[in-house]
C-alpha cells in the first residue's frame, strides 16, 4: 500500500549501566498487512521517557521487560492509514504505546483518540498525556499541596517536573527545582516562574536547600533519587508528603548504590512517602486533561519540548536524555 | 515527710554508640517539697523504651534532648503521696512522663489518672499505655490491615511488636515476626500465635521471608530498620503499607550506616511508607484503650513484661534492652 518501509528500533542487548547505541538495532521491514479487526497507524511522534530504561532490564517490575529482538516500548501518537475495524477510521489521530517504529498494526486496545483541535497532536504524549497526568495526580493527590507549602522537585525541567512546578505555583506554593545545568535552572526560574533553581551538579545541595527553604520542606516530588533526595529528606517538615515518581539516578547504576539509612526522618516528622504509577488514576484522566487544558488556555501552564527529527535518532536521543542532555520533554518527530 | 530519699538517674554524658553505665549517674536527694498547685508522686513503675536513646543525643528531633545532669526522661506510673492541687488526691494512681526517679513533684500537666480496677497499674505504661496505643493506631490507622493480608513486624516480641502482631491476627492477617533470639521466636509463635517467627541473627532473612511470605508482603510494621527492612522492602506487594515506628538498629551507630537505595520499590509497588508518632492520635486514646481492654478481657490479647526491680538497675536494664536482652515490655519496679 505504500512504497515506504517500516523502520523499527529493536532491543539488541540488555545494557550494563548506561545504554549505548550498540544496545539497539535499526531494522527495516514491510509495512504490516492488516488482519480483520486491526488498524494501521503511521507514527508521527514518539515519546522518550526514563521509564523505558527499566524495560530494557530482565527484571520483574510493574510492566514486562522488552525481549531481545523486540521493538522498544514507547508512547507515541500517529495517524490511522488503514482500518479493518469499525471502531477507528482512516485519518483519525490516536495515541498509545505502539513503540519505536514508524508503522504499527494494532488491535485497538489501549488506544486513545486525539482531538487535533485541542492543540499540537504531540501534546497527547506530553502535557496532555502521560507526563502531564503524572504531574497532575502525583502532585495533587499524592502530595496534597496547600497554599504556602514549600515544594521541592527533582529533575525540575523534565517532562514531568516542569508541570509539577507550575501546578504547585498555581496552588500557591513556594517552588524549588533541582536540575543539572545552568541553562535548565534559568529555564525553570525565568520561563516557568519557579522561585529558586538549584544546579545539583555545581552547588552544595544541602547548603542551597537551606538557603532556598528557610522554613523546611513540606512536599518533595522526586524523579531522581540519590543524594539529592537524601539532602531533601534531612530537611522535611512535620507532616511532609513525598511522592516517589521516578529514581532516574539509579536506573543506570551497575552496582547497587548505597545511601544513608534515613527512614527515621519519616518517624520524627510524621511524614509520608508514597510511590505511584499513573495507571492508578486512569478513571480520572478526563478530570486531569480538562484541568491541564484549561490552565494552558489561561496561559498558566507552559510546556517545553525538546524535539529531534527521525526515528533513526531515537537511540542516541534516549541515551542523551538519560544523561540529562535534553531540556524539557524529549520527543522524536517520526514523520 | 518521709525518711526515704529520692533516687534519681541523671544523664552524665552523651553516649557514643551504645550507652554505658558511665553515661548515667545515680544521685540521691531529699524528697521534693511541694509548692502551691503541685503534687508529689512516688514512682511505682518506670517504663524503659528505645526512644529514650534518642533523647540522650544533642540533636533536634520531635522532642527535646535531656540535658547533661538532668533526670532521664521516661514514662512512669505512681501513687500520689501529697497534693497541693484540687485536681489530684492522695492515693490516686497517675501515669505520666516523670522520669527515672523514685519521687517527683509535678504540676499536673500531662498526667493521666489510672483506674487500678482495670488491671495491674503498670499496664498503663504498657499494653494500656503508650506501647499498646502505638501498636493499635500504627497498625490500624497507618497500615489499614485487611483479612488475608501478610503482615511482617520487626522487633516482634517487644513492647509494641507483640501487640501489633496479635491485633493483626485479630484482623485476620497472616503474621510474621522477626526477633533476635530463638526464645523470642518461640514466644511469638507458641504463646502469641504468630504464624512464623524469624531469628534475624541466625537465619538468612531474605530466604526466610520468601518461605514465610509466598504471596509477598502487604504490611510492614517496622521498629528496627537496617538490613531486615531492606529485605522486607524487596518483597512488598502492590499497594503495600509500611509504618515506620522506630529504627532501633540505627540508634546506637557511631558512623551513619549505609544501605541500598531502594525507593523505586515504592514506585513499582505503588506503596506507601509513613512515619508516625503516637501523640498524633491523642484525641482517640479512649477508643484505643477501650478496644485494647476488651481484647484483653476476651483473652485475645496477651502481654509479656520483662520486670527488673530497683531504680538503681535502670541504666544496665536499659542498655540490655537496646542490646535485645529483654523479652517483652521492659519495666523497672521502683517501689
């Protein structure tokens, strides 16, 4: 049906530490032929997110691993080119986990139709998709912010962190973000309106937190873990809420990293720490999306995307993101 | 008024690591003379608890440190010998934090009258006092047990742990306890009805937990921290609840101990970890005490006390308790 080929990025080897380009293979194949009940999607945008690093391991977790030789998992948005199901029509835009490939034959399960009138379609895998919803429910439901709370966010300029910080500002909180470059720190403060940004690679994080949070820390939204988290936990207030969204500092370690045993801070501060996955809030996605859209329209919520063209560039872009080279939500423009 | 003297145990030095008897001084003084509004209590029973180790440090925590030369803090129960306040009468039994001394002049704040008809008066600093209430609210409110849940408790034969385990059995849970001697393990299984006891000093805790918890762990009530907690966290189920009540393994370390960075287990299991202090539940103490008494009367709840006579023995008994030498709630019979 098409002279193009399907370009797929496959897992070639399980990485030890940070992935390298050799852990991926680029393969080409025919555009898939549909069976009854299927649809063909052409991928327009692919999302690259830290959680994908976990799927490259052969370890039991909340979602299955990618097998060697399989297409890498990933959220994407695309256009329906052909349909053999009455549920979807040619030309519709859909969002789902169709992986690192330029075409996919799908059975319709887990797909969401995207209304292109609401904004650029790639926002369905960004601010109006998994990262935006993760920020929304993770902050509002897990951390329950109140006006005047001091909120600290790690990986503050990332796909999730930038939204958490802006929602916290909307809620009337004082917001401090940690990032790994001066450019990112300037971005969250100057463009997103965070109160303070801390470059955790250059600054003494403890000293900077003391200065930025003279009244202690009420909420910590953690995407990173490691020593940044240790320094935050030392400074939590009574009744603090900590959301463990991700621990990207630990995803590429080759030897398990050790840190201080600090759980007694939870006792003495009567604090709560909670890990969460966005899927738990699926029944409330409409609520989240409608509030996020409203804030975008009101100009209260901005969203920075870091766009790279071409699916063949996905491996090196993903590796770069794990090393903090992106600024904002990492996207591959596939077609 | 009395030919006796007041025997007091004072903090002589801030311990480095485990306290030694040299960190305490035994002092004698006159029985205090009352001012208007005060009452004189003769201490009958003194409670010895791990939290007191924290008060010996000069570190900001949820409660003030004991100053060098001051009487050691501690919950106690005693008899009113003299009263210059209309609120209390001679002969009444009161419970409060009057410290490691045989007599105390008190102003009445923070005291609770004990009804000796309810049981032995020392239960007011045990099963019907702070340890019992800590178990009750920590398990029921923080951990929200459901029938069929697998519950693991560290320091399972201790003042709090033994009550947690029995309430968990009342709630229909499967209960596993960790303790440091075979005698304690036999006690929690044979006398208290725990399903499994693990001697963490002799067994490979991970292997024993795998065997005792084939369906994973839903609730962890932690009094200890350290490597036992690490092994539990690896095995938590989706939606697990972890109460951080104490971290006695860490109270006597001279160098901060390191452990694995394991917070991602909370994310992948969508689990909650919460530190709590019993004071937060003060408005509900009556509820807790009435349920605990009911269970005692019904024979569903037993309570093991480890009694040593004489306040002069408090330092060595306290040091022994921190080293796990007690079996059950540690009490000093003062008079």
